[in-house]
C-alpha cells in the first residue's frame, strides 16, 4: 500500500565550499526521512524549474549565481505553498545579484565584523520553533544582515563595538526568523557556518523545528 501521507523534500546544495553544503545538509536528511519525507538532493538550481509536489525546499547554496528563470520558478512555488528553509550563507548569502531572491528570504548578509566570536542568542518570541528555549551561546560568525521589517523575528543577538565600526555597538540583529510569502512559509537561521555549530543542541532543535514548520 502506498503511504499517501509521504511528503517530498528537495535539498539543493552548492556554491562556496567553505560552508560545507553537502556535509551540513546530510546532517538533516535523516531527520527529514524520519519525519516522513521522500528526500531528493540536487547540486543545481535547475531543479527549481520543477517543484510540483515538493512540500519543502532546503537550500544551502552560498553566493554563486542562478539563472533568473530558476529563481522565478522557486518564487512562484513558494508563493503557491512550497516551504523554503535554510541557514547561514546557504540562504541569506545566495545569489547576491538577484534582489528579488532576497525579497523572498527577508534578509541579506552584509558582514561579519567580528569574524568568529562567542556570542549569545536570545529568544524574543513565543513560537513553536523556539518553544522551551530562552537563549543559547555559540562560537561562530555573527552575521550582520539587512532585514525585512515584516519578518517574524524569533531570536536576536547584540553586537559589541568594533574598532573599525564603533557605531554598530548595541545593534540588535535578527538570528532566527520566519515569514510568509503568498501561501508559503520561509524559515531562516543565521547560525550555521561550520559543522560543529549544529552540535549546539538549541541550534539543531531550532533548525529541525524550522524545517517542519516551513513545510507545506
């Protein structure tokens, strides 16, 4: 008997190798399968041309370029209800030359002034993705982003001063957010530069919950 409840997830990965897109996404594929997803992987945005029946797109493609038609097809699928999710540069530092893409994600990476530092992430909203979590500490890149005011921000971090950019002291920056795009849901977590970022229990939990939340 065919399990008609099975959902479909497409994992698209590539771009800059420094974010280990294959290894990072492989950490979450078993979780998706355990939650009833038929998972397909792709190393090309050409797969965005056929998203019929796809419930969730997990993207980890840093920088890189994509055919505008590929991204237009992705946007239309999300607008129609396909979920879109990812972390760090794999979702908010993708396709820098396409402003329409950043409009969908609700944020664009612009800098990590302090490079790798210890910093705290504070939960600031009541939402199933962050339920039971008040804060957590990480040692990784602290992303400075330009963010859409319509995002539903779930967690933030505060920036310390920097000798070259003293004006950023005290800047409160979104780290985890959700948003809707038409009928679709978008989930973003800016933590996730390196594999051991996902060893932080709260990071792993938030991303896993975010994937399920975003899915159609």
